[in-house]
C-alpha cells in the first residue's frame, strides 16, 4: 500500500498500536490517572444519552484468582484440555497490572436499538486504548471465550441484559508495540450513486 502523508493533527490515531497483554507489566496507572483515562473514554457517541456501558476493575491478586477460576472453568468445558491450555488461562490476566472489563448494557429500549448501544460500548473500549496510550501506557483490547461464557458472566455479576464487550489490559510495555500492516482505506471506499 502506498502510504498516505503523515499529518500531525492525526498523530495520536495514526500512532495507535495494541501492545499484547503478555508484554505489559508494572507500573499500571494509579487511581487519579485511571479516573482521568476513564473520563476521556466515556466521551463517545451515545444516542439518547443512555450510558450503555460500565466497567469492572480487575487488579492485584484478583487477576490471579480470576486466572485460577478460568483454568477450572476450561477444564469443566473441556475435560481433555492440556496443561498448556490450562496454564494459558491461569496467566491470562496476570501480565498487565490492570484489566478493565467493559460491560455493555443492552436490554429493551423503546427508542435506541441495542446495536447502537453495543457500538457505544465498543467505542469506549477504543477510546480507552487511546487514553492509555496518550498517558504513556500500553493497552490491549481482548475478548476470547471468557467474554461469552455464562459462568464468567456470573462471576462478574452481569444481569441478563449485559454483555462483556472486552477486557482492556493496561500497563507499561516491556517492548515497543510492533506495527502491523494496515489496510489501504482507498480500497475500502466506494461512492454511492443513485440508480
């Protein structure tokens, strides 16, 4: 792809990269920094001002406890799971010092379709990635099977109309996040013409 010219006004967006969760370590954001990041992350499109999202913080020893539960749950789901798969679950939340589960609040609404509210929650995940990077941290937005598992939903106290949109891992990058090939936006753009 022929690259487009850099534009300093778009540097924060153009420089966004995900740092794999396993490459994140201490320190993570302190409470005031986290709250400032969240204040930016909630400034997303929100048709009808429904605020269709909330956060669950997973930090400290809770990360390891969650990993232990995930390994147990994987064994319930797949009794033949090997030790490597179980260890992956045990350490899934152990690397980044902070993980935020972003929860979408859907349910019936007379005016705002669930899809629009789900998209708002997804925008929060992206904005949180941007806020973390702007504050000097690395971050990664991950879902995986745990985001869709009924038992895990229960551990987080999700109500019937709620769903996990993602787990955003935040910490200090151990290495510079690698760049990856991006699609050419010109190849994705079509022009609509009336028939």
